[in-house]
């Protein structure tokens, strides 16, 4: 019994290790695909018609790149995984993380915060288990003792690396005869770049999406060439959407004295404020005079609802611009131009929501799930596909299981095995007690009746030697002690 539950058996051959490629298309809004005809984006259409999709994805706040990419691979909210913005301060490290620092992207201190990610979970599975990461934001460094294979550091900060080259890295890792991977993380930086520069409704964004489509076409080609297209599961999703930044700037230094606080960066849609000692009250009071922003102190109930409160890396005061606005300061470059923006709370601004497609032997074909999923649900889904146990996370399989051909079986972990054994033992013990009581009761009733019948027979045949015979009223006493009286004493 025990070996059948816990024994994973011999390591499986390489070809039996589940294979998965996860592709993130940065800044790809949930409704972007609806803008194109089939012939304009043939590869997106192929994966849609031969795979599964959802209504949209509920991503996390702030709806920016690094927090959401970490939520995809960990299944955790930012307050739990610790990557709380694209740039943020860590007072314990006495340092500031900047997303464009190549060296910080390989520094575990920023990402290994006591939680597991998909590549550390994957390493615990049967068979040959390796992960390759082609520029995945937050997924390049060692976490929980596991580091994925990566593109050389000289290229890792270079987002201009051609998409076909990125695809080649992943395919070459998958087919490596010495050290093959079974999980590939692949990052495309468009249409985010074009969206910021030209706006989400621009022709340039349409061209960027077609560029991504061509990259997916090259992936199909390489998978066909290596006989992997029907053997690999593929997830294509995004970190956030995009909205036109056409409402204007909100300069907070017109509401508060710039000497009262410090910040990370000089402008953003979600802005961290670090008040000088003794100035938090003044800063909060002054910010109430700023229009078109939301001001949250760290104990604000709204931050709690957004799962953005319980982490020391979250600033004492968090500002969120209203849709279409940008928060600036006196230090913001005067030539700042941004025509597309994101970061806003996805519950307030639906254009922040990303999309989701899935293709492969595990997924239904030509299926559209009419419900949304949460971005934190992708991690347990990946674990299900890779046949590994998911670490504690904020996601669930309740919605994403609808995309699978075979629904997930109930996981029999050691903890719930003990619970099931306890329940079974308790039920068995109860049944035994009840049956024993019934049998004992029947036996006692039978024994009593038999003893009375025997006593009557003995009285009838004069063989009763009751000590009551020595008393004057023995006959009456014996009759009162029996069901039926007898005249033969």
C-alpha cells in the first residue's frame, strides 16, 4: 500500500518527461486579437483554433512587468513573492532594484524570498528535469537552489535579441542530447515597447503583434522539424494590457514639498512614496489636494483587497494614477513622452487585463472558456501539466481545469493522506463498535431468554434448588421473578 502511494518508481526516459513551453508576450491586452483577421495573424489563430483560451486573465496590482511575471511562475501575489514593482527599495538590503540592471536580474537576493517557483518545482519531478529561461523577467537567477539555463549574460539585458534567436535557444535546449530541458520560459517584449512609444491603438502596435505572430510561426516550424509540435504543451499569455496615456500628468510636487519625501524613480502610474521621518501625516494631508490620483497609506483597506500590503518592500505610501494619467514630480524629465501606460488596478481599469492561450496534448482543442482565470492560477496549472506537486500558492485549478482534456485527479499528499487514514480509521472503529454492540445485545437477549426457559423447565420437572425455597413465600417470590407462573414447585 505505502509503496504504491509514495513510490515514484524508476526515473523515466527523457521522452517521457512532460514538456512545456511558457511564452509571455509583454503588454498584450486581452482583446488585441479581436482586431485582426485570420490571415493577418495566422499563428495566433492556429493556436486559438487548435487549443484552449479564456475570456481574460485577472492579473495582479500593480499591473507592471516584474510583479506579474513572478506571479505567473510562483502562483503568489506580490506581497507574498516580494517583487512588488519594476523598481523598488529594500531597506534590509539597503539597496534599490532596477529592472534594467543586468547584474541585479541575476542576483538571487531580489527574487529568492523563501518561496518556490515553477523551475524549482519542476526539478523535483520524475525523469530528466531542467528549465531554460530565455529572458524571462525575474526568472533568470537561482531560487530555492535551482537556476535555469539562460542566454549568456552579455545578451540577457538585450531586449533587441531577435525573436527567432530566442526560439532557437529554447528548441536547442529541448533537444540537447546531454542536458535537455523539459520546461522553457520564453519572453517577447512586444507589443509593450510599441504601446508605450506610440499608444495601444497605433499601427505600430499592430505591426508589433504581427512580429510576435511571426515569432510564434518560427516556433511552430522548429517544433515540427524536431517532431515535438504534438508532444509539447504550450502556454501563451501576458503580464498586463495597455491603455492610452492621454489624460495628462499629475505633478505631486504641486501638492507636497519635495523635501518631505523620497521615491524610486521620478514618474510612474504607481508611485512609491517614502516620507521623511515625522512627515508622513503632512505628506498624506497634502496629497489629498492632488486630483486624479488615489492615495493609499500602507494600512489602507483597499491595499489589503489588492493583496498589496504585507511586505516590507511596499512603500509606506502608495500612489495610483487614475486611468490615462501619469504621476510626475519636479524631477521628471521635461521631455517625457509616453503614449501608452499600464500599472493601474485591473479591477478598476479592465484594459490592464492580459490574454491566455494554451495548446498541446493536455489541452482541449478549439475551446473557449467563458470565465476568466487569475494570473496566479497559471502556476498550479503548470505543475499539473508537469506532474509535480505545487508549493503553497494563491492560485487554484478550479477554473483552469476546464481547459484540460483530463481533469486533475485529487492530489494525495502526505498531509491529506493522514487525514484520510484518520477519517477511515474513525469510521471503521465506529462501525465495529456499533456491530459489536448489536451482536452483544442480541447475544445478551438470547442468553437471558434461554436462562429463563431453562429455569422454567427445571421448575416444571422439580429440579429447581433455589435458595428461596427456605422462605415461607417462596412460591409467590418465584412467580414474580418469572414471565409465567408454575404450579409445580
